[in-house]
């Protein structure tokens, strides 16, 4: 689980320039015989169904084998939605007490081939990386070399104008990379003397089938 504290307005603007938006997502998916579960800020292409969810609205995006993509959308904040959720919980508790049981729907029998929980280190996605670096020759080559050494391929690089004296943001999008490799590469990059603040790494989420 990761919060949004390290996501800056600059990251939102850079993502927009690259054709993405940033959304906090809870993600669950089956990858072969493993269940992948994670919560973190995520880059979504503007064409993704979840990219249109704004303000007090929440949404659940589901992809089924036969039905394809589906979106369940509605208000998730405000006095009326909150009151509705509280009353729903109160009614559930009352029904459970009246029936003398904790749950009214019997749990589905567990499959003998239960899914294992996938390690976060094994997750593979594309990444957005932003490094704040001293503007001098060779910095980008050094960063690219470290990424390559950790089996991470760069899809695109965007070097911005200086924000302060000699300090510039370097924004990169990677091809699909392993989480453990990205963490190790970022830790190595952040130890470089030309890096002036911790590297921001944000995972991307592609529509199913992309």
C-alpha cells in the first residue's frame, strides 16, 4: 500500500503531457495461479474508463472473460452517500441479529486450487520515473546505465527546463519492468551525488488486453 504524499502537482502536469492522469487505485487481478493485490497512485491513459472519474465520485472497473470491461460508478462522498452507507450497515446488522447469524449468504465453497497471494516484488508494470538532477553532461547516461543494469528498458525520456539554478527534472517512462528491479534501481540512482531529491516512481495500469 502506498499513499499520495509523494505525488506532486508537477507529476500530475507531466502525466497530463504524456497522455495520462494519476488516480489512487485498489487493484486486484489474477495472474496465472496467483492473486495480485495492491493500493497506490497509478498512471492511467486518458482513454481508460477510470480516467473520467472525478470529484466525489468513485468507480469499480471490472474486466470479465466474456463480458469485457464494465464500470460501476456513483457518489462516494458527501452527506447523502455517507448517510446511505451508514443506514445500509445498520440494516445489515439488524437483519443479522434478527436471523441469529453473521452472514445471510453462505460462502462459496473454496476451490481446491486456491490462488496464492503474489509477492509485490514479482509485480510487473510500466513505470513513470521523475528524477531531480544537477544539469550537467553525462547525468542522463548514468541513470540510463543503472536502469539497464537492472533490466529496465526506457520507453521515453523528457528533460524539462530548469526550475532552480542547475536543477532540472528528468521524466522517464519505462517499458514493463519488475517491481524488485525498479526498487533496486531507484535506490541506486538516489545515492548518486547529482540526484537532489528522492526519485518519484509511479506504476501504470493498462486496460485489459493491452
